């Protein structure tokens, strides 16, 4: 019997049970969940999978360092096989690169049930060694921060989502590097966002961490904007008009904003419609302003579907202007498989803001 549900409207929530309890019958729980996710994605195409991630580390309640490391490593493997969403304190997820290699190996062994009893004892010993360190941990001092080379500071600020010194660092770069304000954005700042993109694409960085990085980038670009505006030559003819928007349902705009700044500095008229923008407004503005290009962006997965809706509507209206597709959740494959059939005239996948 068929119920008539769209598979994409179904979310499976397999149990995430606790590992590292010292009981052998619990040792496989982490691996079992990951294999369950893989089975659902293989055998039930279109369905989504969720999980209560924080349950996996409950045996180490009270030790944030251990628990947060387990969460990040567990998510790395689960998202590799298709996990769509999870319940966890996202703001406290450490980057994989920042986890002590010894602890990272212990987390791997714990999740994959390698020598389970011995591994649990090793994790307990490690937990005792770091007990209380999370509570005592303090941010590096200003002197520690400014001892690092400028390029390293800019990259660390964006990759690690630290905004405390970003304005000072960007101003130092503006004064001492010989780069124009736009050159700073296109150079060290976008290079740092490239590192973020690579980490995110390889599953070593998660969406909440990307958003923290984007906020730091936005603060840096916001500081440079007045200098960019002051350097523009008045009276130059526009090369063309582009309408930019973050699609309906999405509030993330840092990449779109950077594109707007760069295009504006290259004498394009940029009409930025902001975030949460419905397709009627995007296409209506493009027609009204006789735009040469439409650029749409988004960070979250539902934005992909909205981009397809926009492409389909452009075809329906007989539009032929180029459509730029960009944002962290987009990909060359998605654009070719989903956007091309919906709008075969002219679409361009934009992998990053540079």
C-alpha cells in the first residue's frame, strides 16, 4: 500500500545511543548508527536522516573536552554517509584540526569499536588528565595574538571565527601591505574563506562554524567598505546591471555581499535585494531594471530547491539573461543536474566569491 508521501518529506531518526560506557554490548552503537544512516540513504532515496548527536557521548558527561571532540568526529563520519541534520550544541563543536591528535585517535577507536574495553579505559585516563581544563581555558591574550604574522592572524580570525581583533588586523593590512581595500578582500580575506570552504567541503568543518567565519568576514568587509566607496571614480559609465539576492528562506549573505562589493568596484551597477527574497521580487526587479545578470545565493539545503524554482520560472517567462548560482550549499553537480534542465539558456555556477 502506498501512502503518497514525497520521500523528501520523510525524516528518519535512528537512535543515537551512548558509547564508552564500559559495557561491551554498547560498544557498537556509534558504528551502528553510521551504518544505519548509510543504509537509509542507499535504500530509501530522497528520505532525510536526523540524529540526537549529543547522546553518543553521554558516558563522559561533565567533561566538555571529551564530549565535544566525540561530537565532531562522530559528525564527520555520519555526514560522510549522508546524515542531514543532528541535535547538538553546534556552537561548541571544535574543528577537527584543533582536536588533540591523541584524543582524535581515541575518538576514532571509540566510534568504530576498536578494542572497545581498552579504548574506554584510555579515554577515561585522558579525561582525568584534562579534567577541569575546559573550565580554566582562557582566550589568548592580545600580546599572544599580535605576536603572530599578519597573514596568519587574518586567516586564524576567519577560520576560527574570532572577531575580537579583526578590525585592527584589517586596518594594519590596509596601512602596511600596499594592497588596496578591494585587494585585501580579494587577497588574504578570500584566501582565508577558501580555507573555510575546503574544510567545509571535506566535512572537517560544520555549518555553525562556517557561519561564525562568515560573520568575521562580514565585519572585515564592513570596515573596508567606506574606503572602497571613497576610492571610486565618479561619473564612470556602468558596465552593466546585476540583480543579487539571497533566496527565500535563507538569511545568509556574506558571499553575495562580497560579490556585490567586487562588482561595484569594477563599475557594475549592483542592485542588492538582501535576504529572504521571493522569486517574484527577484525576477520582477530584473525586468524592471533591465538587468544584464541575475545572481542568487544561499547557504542552507532548502535554498537549492528555491534556486530550481527560480530557474523554472525564468524559463516559463521566456527570460534569457544569465543566471549566477552561488553559495556554500551549491555545487557544480547540483547546478548541472538540477538548474540546467530547468533553465537551459545560460546559467553559471560560481564556486566562491572571488
